[in-house]
C-alpha cells in the first residue's frame, strides 16, 4: 500500500474491495481484492497480492483470468496480480520512507530546502542540499516529502540517500 500511495498517478486506494461472481456451478461467491486503485485518468485497477510460490501452487494467475470474465466491469477496468518480484525493493524502500516523512507536517525545513534549491543550477546531492540548510535531519525528511509532492525530482530509481542527485521539478537536468 505504501508503494501505491507514493505513486503520483494513483488518486484513490480502496482496500479489501469485494467482487461478487458466480462460479461454474452457479454458486454466488465473493473475492476480496487487496486494493482497487483509481488512477488519475479515472481507470480502476483491482490488485491481488500473493507471494510467488503460493500463487504458482494455486494457479492464481489462471484464477484471476477466469475471475476477470466473471466480475462486473463496475468493480475494475483491469485486474493485476502482484508478487514480491513485481515491486522493486528500492521502490518499496522509498515508498515506506515517503510514507514516514509525510507523517510530519511541512514546515520551515521545507521552505528552506526550496529556497536553497531555487539558487541551484542543475542537480545537487541530497546531502549537499540538506547541509545547505540549518535543519539537518528535518531537511532530509523535507526533501523526501518534496520528492513525493513532485516539487523535487530525484535522478534514477535507487534508494533515496544522501548521494541521490535531485533538481527542482520545473527545471531540466543539466547535461
């Protein structure tokens, strides 16, 4: 869920959403999706998570394919099966970090980070940006929040750290 909430293209997350369907014998059954994600463009994606080994043992992909044909299109436009292999570890780490940093209200550190960044041409490391303010750890958390808000762009897809290069969102990266 942290990963879904960290993505900018997802505007709503509904957990444990029921989908009612009839099986081959005509028996009414219910499947609970782990989440239904509403995307910025209005499409809805129903997500079911199962660890890869368990999903393979249960032939879960086949089950979801059959389920897609049986449920109402009102439930979702697309069904997605995720395993631990579908979500990169660095992306999960960054999503959890962003979620934790969003627990803090934006404040003076956020303003200080943006003020320093406004004077930077090109990219700067998170550590250098943090050190250019007087807010230390608060500045790091502000940088993460501002990345999540789309005000700052991080280079690459690795874990956000002091070495991560960032730039203001409205500027192009230096070449």
